C-alpha cells in the first residue's frame, strides 16, 4: 500500500471506529432504560420518566429509584471493569484465552471473602468489598513475585504462577466451605455472580477503585501497542515494557478486585468481549480498550435483564445467564475466525 493510499484509509478507519463506538453507547443507553423498566413488574416509559425525576412515593418510584437504579449502575461499572480487565489480561500475557481469573485474582478475592464470612461474620455484600480488594491485591503481588523469581516477570511464568496459586486457594476455599455450613450458605449466593440486592453504597465503595483502574488502563493503550510488537521491537521503539506490565497488573487488580467484590465472579465477560471488540477495531489498543469498556456493560446488563424476564416472577442471577450467553458466543467466535496470537 502506497503512503498516499494509507493516508486516505486511516481517516475512514477512524471514522468507522468512532461511529461504531457511538452506536455501542446508544445500545448501552437503551439497555439502561430496559434495566429500569423490565422485571417482575414492568413499568411503562411514561411512568419511568416521571419517577426517575420525581419521587412521588408510589410503588413504581420505589422499584425504580431504590431497587433497579442501583443495580443498573453497579452493572455498568462491573461490566466496564471486567471488559477492561479482560482486554488488559489478554494483551499483557499475549494469550487470547486469558481472562481476569487467569492470574488468580478472582480466586484471591473469593478467598478473602470466604475468610471474612467465616472468621469475622461479615454478611452484607458491601462488607465484602475491602476484603475482596485486599485478597486480589495480595494475590497479584504474590503471582508477580513468583513469576519473576529473581528475574524479569514474563507472561508464561506469571500464567504458571497464577495457575498454581489458583489451585492452592481453591483448595483453601473448599476446605473452609466443607467445615463451615453457615459460610457456605452465605458464600454460595455471592459466588454465582449477581446484581440484585446491590445498593448505591456498593457503587460508592468500589467506584473510586474502578475509576482509577479504568483511567490507568486507557492510558496504557499506546504502550500496549508497543508490547504487542514483541520484546525486542518494543524496546527498540522506546517502550518501557516492564513498567507497562506492572501498571497493567495494578489496573487489572483494581478493576477485577472491585468488580468481583461488588457482584461476585461473573464469567466469560472478560474472556469474550475483547475478541468482539478486536473484530471491530483491530489490534489498536487505543480503540480496543474503549470498545471493551462499552461492550462489556452491554453484555452484563443484557444478562441481568434476560434473567429477570426468563425467571419471572423471580429471576435468574446474571452470572448464570452470562454462562449460557458467553459460552456459545465464545465457541462461535472460535469457530468462525482463527484466534491468532496477540
């Protein structure tokens, strides 16, 4: 391709990506409306518009303002966090099948929650947050140190260290749950992944961590592009690969730890969404990360709304619906197009 034609293609490609991102944002806005209106009790748009702005003391106002609005907001930030964390994980490890659980961060958060329930008697989801963040952070540090083992950490060694830590912590969680029936009863409602029962207190607690992780992730777009070129080429163009990996690991810890604390482990979001985003944007992380941050909440909110409709008058938890949605989508992606090296 000549320089002239390349110069002409780039604006068209950027315009396509920008248009796609705007369309995704519009779809996300529509799903937010659906999340507020759809459930065991459906609320028409006129009533919804009225009670969103004015609390008239009606049952509809209580349902929308106190129940559905908080879970919609939590679904937005949890989806954003998982989408960005998945894209970062796949880029940092150069593993197309990586997700936030690959380095043991999710099981680290889960282990801390189990300990909090069993030993300290914590019962409310809002009380899990600090323990989940602490567990995620400690696990990330341990995995990084084991992956480095006196040398510079590499993706392969970190993945192996993550697998070992995951196996060990899974055994710890299993032992605690087998010995403590009360802890098992409380933990099993959190571990399936759910947005129900989450209030704005959860948003205010995890929001700063997710915001910090999201800003850090988006700022790494150019550095991740250099990292994708390989070790030697990346260093040749002046990229600080070690710094990029450390900052990326910090961002993943903040994003995954906070999201897991808020809603429990929700599978397939961080695994599937980056592939969908990459099919639209290509390998440029400056676009891949924003797309992942928008598409993932769409998937999480869609799963939550579908769970309410299918399970009416009760509901299916978002984590369960996500498993049914995510697995076929990922299989279809794997069959339709070759998943190449990142």
